[in-house]
């Protein structure tokens, strides 16, 4: 067996304490003899949610030798609220211990630079591997199998149950509902994400009329359907004759589903059930193209537009042709306006269409922004929000206003836009006529969407598991202005030449396969763009020499890396290949004497 570097693992500490342990505080000494996978995550991050799903099979298969520990490391202020972490662990059905680390103490001890990051600790308490981003489950499983064999032989492997203690289940008709629509005959259809189903509610917004789906995760069509954490809903416009009445963004199934209200039968309209990866098709017959965490849907410009949160894009499904294609965005994460093909989004999660059909409004959650797509000009424009790291609760002129991770937008009768300002627990309003942002209501718990009903607005209070009806106020609520920046410390680097090295080691038994061209990709950009004198753009090498401007004092380096590894055995006719990918937004401060090399670990050990 090949020798591997081992570094003593720092202790797992966090002032928020432990969840899913029955009230017990864990230490690494308690976990000695187990293979520990520390999953550094934050619940706003779609890539972190993907990794939770990637790890479920490994977690079950190696339950007697592996302990996954979620280390919750917040980006937004709301995510440092302990109750919000409790809600998120329940919402996403996290079935392992979670350390709440609101001050990023363990994050800093492990020198983590990105969400998500996975660190593997062997049964003797040493770090043996680190992986950033998605697509590493197969590599970690191979490493786990090696560690099981090695430590069983040494007598240092301890089999048996881990420390996980499940929480008490949430009771009620709804569990972390996503979005809702008003039904033509009255009442509401709600995406009941926590119960993996749709629920029809009566006019009172409380009485259950029927449930579509049996409450179990799955991708099953027909009269006994199954969903997996559905979020967005859109009513089919009258007269299209499509055979279904509602389009559903079935988020964790990476699919669009069609629901016929007459009998509750369900059909898969787009997606394969597999997650889209770089290099996969971006257009074609809808049920043959992979999608990635569709979060909302809306009929716009003759098609169903999709907030494709998992790849930071907008896609569109053509129900007449049965095809799907990218409509806006590049897959780069950030806030960049311009032509739809060049714009950058960051986890778009809510869509709404203006009454005249000219504008698609977008809640762009990770940039805490509201964006719009113009049908006429095919341009993307930001009306609220400045980027990935600035957020807060501030009303006033839209170019100065701040939101915190909004998930929903709803067009109001006067043409203004209500914003489900999720992490501020508020309903906000943007008025295009005045260019002002105001607050309509507070004391909502993680609102994720809203529906107009006459002069009222019905808000989906996701973390209170209910719909809440409010009268649209004539005057705004006065709130104290609060501004925040993500608390990650900036990396001090020297002006001039900076060596960027993305560290990647292929999993055991695999290699980078260059038979059909480069199997790696590195894309670099900066905010502001003037930060980079040279070195921006895409290339296949995972190392690059950057030149940083001495005229810029701070900024963010955006680094996107991908590596594809394949089975390294000439006897295998059709080798299996896996894609590893991660996006880093690295805040940097330019100082004399700062670092001249920036290593980022995609997989392996630095």
C-alpha cells in the first residue's frame, strides 16, 4: 500500500455546540478508531447540498467504520444563528453529527478555503486527505476501503455504531415548504420539500385537501408519484393543451415534473435524475439532458425558464418541442451583467414575470441580489445587490440597499416586486418607478416565496412550516439599517507575480486520461477585473502565473478548477471516469511582503 502523508488533526471545536448527538459534546478522542470525514459546509451553499447527497450512499455502506461530522461554517450572518442551523439539519435530513462553528474556529484550524471541503481523518487521528468541491465520493470511498484494510491489520480500527442520535421529527401538514401557487379554482398548491411531495391546501391555507406524493424520496411518475425536495411551481397558461397543469422544479431529483391536477398524475418533463457536470450536454431532448438543482420555474417568452441553482444559470424548457437549453449565464458564480450569454449568476432561486411579459425577475440568492432579464434586449441587469460577499438589511435607493440571501420574487399589482428576503426573515419591496427598496413585513421565518390573493399576500414561511397571510401595507416598516461582509479573512498576497497552484491527486487506481484531449481545466478571473494584470481566462494547466496590480489594494480572485480521472487499468475496456470540480472565491489583500504563492487543494494533500 502506498505511503501517505499524515498530519495530526486539530480538535473539532465550535461555540454553537453539537447537533444529532443526543446532547453529547464530541472530541476526536471519542472518535478514535473510526474513519472520520469532516464535511465543512454552510446551508446556503448549493454545492454543499450536492455533497450531502453524494455522501449518503457511502455513509450507509460504511456505517460501522465511518463517522461523517458536518462542520457548519457560516457565510451569512443568519447562518450563525444556532436555531437556523438546527432547522437546516432537519430540512436537509442530515443523518450524522454536526458541529455548529459560527466563529469559523475549526475552519481556520484546518485552513479551509472553500465550501464545501471534505477532510478525511484516519482512525489514529491524522489527516490523510482533503477534497474541495463536488464529485469526490468515489475517491473517498476508495480511500475509506484502504484505511479499513490498513487499520484492521494494525488493530486500530473500531467497528460498531457511531455517535449519531436522530432528532425529534417535525409534526405538521407542511415541513420546510418551498414555494406555492394559487390554484384556478381557489386554494393553494405547495411544494412540501421536507415531505418530498406536493400539498393542495384549501382557501384558508391550512386545511389539507390532498397530497400528491407518498412522502418518500424518489423519482417515480404516474398515479403514485415520488419527488425529492421539490421547490418551485408554475401554472401552465390556459390554452396550451399540454396534458399537465403545473410544472414542478423537483430540485434534488434534478428534474422538471408535470402534474395533472384532475387526477394528480405526474410526468417527468426534463432531466434524467442525474446531476449535470461540466462537459455534459447543455441542450437537446429534455428527458435526455442532465439538470442541476432546478429551484424555480416560470413561463416567460414562450418557454419555461428554470432557475438552475446548481450551475448558476437560467435554462429554458420548450414544452412544444420537448427540448431544454441554457438561456442565460456561463456557470461562473458571481454578479456580472450584460448579454444573457455572458452574464454571471450565483445560485438563482426565484423567478417571477412582469404582467406584460417583458421582464423576468430573478432572486439571485448567493449575491443577495435581484436581477432582471429583458425579453426585448436579451440583457441581464442587476437592480439590488453588489456581489458575493456584501449583504445586510438596508432600505433606500436600490443601488445602496442590501438583502440577505433572497429566495423568492413576486410581482405586485402596481408593477413593483415583493422579495422574500429569506435570511433577514423579511418581505421587502423594490419599486422600479422610484428605484427604492423598502420593508413590507418582518418577523417571518425564512420566507421562501409569496403568492398574491386579492389585496393580501400569502408568504411561505419555510422554517415555520406554514403559509402566512398578510395585508399588503400602504406604508413601509421602518427597520434599522445593517450591513455585513462575509467574515472570511482575506489572504495577504504581494503585488506582482503570484503563483496559483491547484493541487489535484487522482484517486487510487485512477489517472488523468489525456487520450481525447486535456482532462483538466482552470478558469481565473477577478473582482474588480483590474486586480489581474495578467493570468485571467481559461487553460488546461492547473498551475498558472498571475500578475496582480499594485494599484488595487483588495479584491476577490475567482478560481474554477475541474479534473477528470479515469480507471488506470488497460484490461478495462470501458474505464469509468469521474469529474472533480470546485469554484473558489478567494478574498485577497495586497500588502508588501505578502504571499507569492496561492495553493488551493482540489483533491489530495498540499
